[in-house]
């Protein structure tokens, strides 16, 4: 998969807009970039996450807090810390600050719990084409994905819910990448669609139903196809 930028974005959903914005902007220190109204009563507050975008999605409708995904934690490399420090945001989402270079992390990492380590190793290696750098770690651009196995981990039944809900990969040709992923065995979450002149996006799902957004963003790739 050829990336339009070497960093993977992280999407979180919440009903606690003000408390979450204060935590991620003030406590964690992520610079605010812009607010997008993405429809359906959702406001997306976009923060810079060391080259990734941290998408803080505030939904007007109440979200369930008992629909977990496999995305269980976020690790951020930070030169201002001397040792790992774990914090929890107002919804209980785990974020760990580590010194730059800790376990090779120079940017950010996603901690995932999966039902089958073998199935996800095959998915990331053979479907998405990621580089496996350790038995339980894959490199996606400069973003790391850490896997841990828990056979009774619930399948992700839907994208909406409290917590870390999806990852976004910025690509040059979303139609081609989406088609190739499905042909290689990914499940389709949502087909390709165009968001005005901003982006062309789709969603696929991993073996446990966790959502991955594929995005062809005009600001990165140039004008979108008609």
C-alpha cells in the first residue's frame, strides 16, 4: 500500500466534547488544527499527532460505552518525558507517553487486542502489505501497530461507540486500494464515496471487524477524480 503520508491517523468518538478537548489539547498537548462538520450530528476536532491526525469526533447522539474495538491504547513518543507514563482520558481511553526511541517508537503506536494473532499477522502482512518488524509489531509508514492476543476479545459489531474507533491511512488512489484490499480478503465496511472536493474515502474491516478508513485527501494527492 503506497501511502500519501507516512503516518496513520486515529479516530476517537465521544459525547464529552469539552472534557475531551481539554484533556487532549492541554494535558497531552496535541495542537488543535481545525473543526470539521462531517454530518449526522458529528463535529470532528482535528489535532496534530506528530504528523498523524488525532480525530476527536463529538457525536450529538448518545454513544454506547459497551461496544469495544480492538484499538485499546495509543502510545506517543515525546521528548519531554524520561520514562513511560500512562494516562486515561475522560472516557477511560488509555494513552501512554514514552521517551522518543523507546522500543523503537519515534512517532506513535497503536495497541491492539485481537482474537487471533495469526489471523491479524496475515491480514496486516498479506492484505495491507505492512512490514512486520517483530512477532507482534507491524510498521505502517512510521506508525507502529502492536498486537496482543485475547481469544475472547469481542468482535467489533459497529464503528460507532465510545473510544478509539478507527484508523485512517492516506493513499493516492482510494478506489484501487479499496478494491485490492477486498480482493485480498478484507471485509468491506463502507464503499468508496466522495466528500465534496475534500476527500474520497472508504472503509474496510479487519478479521475482528475493526474499522480502517482509506482516504484520498485532495490536500495531499491533488484534485479528486470526477
